[in-house]
């Protein structure tokens, strides 16, 4: 058997820099609900096409590697170069030379699938199909692939751009990494939302990611997010249909309950998963942690004990942030998460709406950064506001002495405490 079942053999032998084979399988290889395809963008309204047709158009952008090339790129798949592992197999850091052999080598990530099942092969094909079509700053770039059926068995590999800062999961939950600052968290989740919005609404065919979680949000050298792992991605429902009927797959703790119960997949299933990750961003906790007390093991059940508008809401916030965040911005994120987690899929926002709401929060955060700091103060309608009772146009002598004393103290405190003192000075609460 040459190459793999979804691809047909090229008629002519090509030189060393080969392009990806054309897709053979039609859209019948997907579980559709019937009818004509919904056109999601105006760029090709007259000719709605599926992923296979779009892939045939763009397949030449992918590079086809030989197994020996990737074996050499990873020092024979050395365990020392292992950077990740999952049910699909192992991911290695590697270095590949340009196709023409000229110029500097490029650092890449090479995913080597396990050879023990059809499911892994199907997911590998899906990755080639979808990543061969999509193109967005917040989606990981697929450079090429390797498909070999030889004496040593079936070899399926994927070659991606390398993400030096690993995943959002690593930085949120692993103590081996410093905590992500609040502003960085906002930028990461906004970029991830823009990637999902592109998949849902930016192509002439809708793509449902189906496995959105913190481990599938990779981070580049500047902590810009890229969605990765398209092995479970599916095309959206056709015109006149509300959903795609599929076998229920994904990751426990992230899959929408309506999808689990019915097998009806929609873009709103991704929105639910996004809401879960929003709470992970806020709390620094995984969606499921078996090592915690029973009442705290399931993240979504635990946060319900601390309603967004209550005084105790701040108790859910990630302690690693050390109060370096805006409680008002955090409330807005939590309210957005709650809307994404609506029991009824119809009540959840579209990802484009999520993007707009996140942009508003980021804009507010940037405006606050450029103004006198008040991040650690929380004023609500129920909170008493301390007023300066001095009615004189000039500050009293006692107040001046207190401020001078504070100024001396601030020379010997850390950054966070100094900001608090500055806030108190401006508010004249001492």
C-alpha cells in the first residue's frame, strides 16, 4: 500500500521537493446530517466546498518528508529531544534543513504517531487535511508530513512550527514555570478566542475544533497562542441542519454536556470548552483535580460556590497572581465564562461575540495600566467608600506629615506594597 487510503497516487514522479498528494476521499468520509453546505464567508459564495476540495487547492504548500529525514532531524528519535506525549504518540524537538538543502536549518516539532490502531491514523489524516487548509496567526502551522508503509510497519509523522514556550497548561498548572502575569493571560485567551472564531466563521466551511483545552493552546517565543492538535476537528453542519451527529470524543472536563448526552456536535460545543478554560485562567486550577477535597475536585462545581457578584468571588482567583490583577476585569471574565457555559447551547455566545467582549476587557486593562494604579482596590455598590473629610482647599499639616512618612516607608518595600501605599496616598485614606 502506498501513502495512505485517503490520498491517491500522483501520476508523475516529482523531484526531491515534493508537494502533498491530492485527496481522494470525498466529503462522504464525514458524518453529515445531509443537505447543502452552509457558506460561512462571502469569498466563495457561488461554490461551497468541503475540506477535501479546499485541501486539493492548497496541498502544494505542505512539504513531504522521508522517514530518514525526520529520523536524522531527531537524532533517531532521541528521548532527550522529547517535548511532549499523549495518546497519539510522542512529540520531539527537531531540526530540518530547507528542501533545496541550502540555508540554515529550522527548529521544528515532530509528532510521531503510535502504530497500534486505526484511530490514530484517522486523526493523523484529519490533521493533514485541516491544517493544510487553515491559515491564521493563532493556529499552529503544519510544515509537512511523512507517510511510509515499509518493512518496519506504518510510519505517520507530522512536522509543525516549534513553540518554545510549550503550552498554556504548562504555565497554569506546573510549578516548574513562573506564574503567567494577568495581562499575559488576557492576551493568550484573546488570541485563542480569535483562532476559534476564525475556524467557526472565517472560512467558507465551518470547522469545529472539538478538543479545545489548555494543553492544546501552544505559546510562541512571545507567548502568542496557537491552537494545535486538529485530530478531532470536524466540519460543521450543512445548510438546513443544526448539528453534526458524531461519536462522542474529546477530553473529560472540557466536553459540553449537550454533546456528551446526544452526540450532536455544533460550534457551541467549542464555546463551552472555551468557558472551562476561562475559569482555568482565573483560578489556576484544572477542570478536574482528583487530589483535592471532593467539593473542589470539579472546577465548575467549585466556582459556583463563589458567585461572580458576591464579595467572596476573589477567593477563586489564582494565588500565584499574588493580587496583581484587576478584580473588576476578573469579574468580567467570569461573567463571560458563565455565558459560555450556559446549559442551553443556543444561549451561548458565538466566538466572534466572545472575541469582542475580551477585546473590551483587554482595552480596559491597557487603559488602567496607563493610569494611576488601582488594581488591588475593589469597590462595589455595597462597599463603603472612605471619604476625605478635610474640607480645606489645602491639605492639613498632619496629613502632610503622614504622607512624608509613607514616602520614606515606600523606599523599603517591594513593588506590590509600594503600589498599595501610592494608592492610599492618592485616595488620602490615611
